[in-house]
C-alpha cells in the first residue's frame, strides 16, 4: 500500500533488498563497517586493474565452487 501511495506522489517505492538477509543470518555479522571495507576493496580493484585481473583469471567453475 505504501508503494501505491508513494507512486501517486511521484516518490521512490519502498522496497527491501533481502538478498543480504541470508548472508547476515549465516555469518551473524551485520555491522555497517563490513560494508565500508567491502566498498574500499571494490574501489581498490577498480583502480588497480592488474589486481582485478588476477580474480578475472579464475575459471568460472572454480569461482562457482568458491561462492
């Protein structure tokens, strides 16, 4: 109902991103600092392409087994 009312006033819909809930449940870690650390790692990999090339060289079947 909130999304319907929000759309009438041309605002953003109210959604939840529940993909992280399973990860939080299994690891029992829901600290905001973890998100900051991951964001810095992604920035580092984006800036230094040689480092990200190492991860791109991993074959997809091996990567699927890791994840």
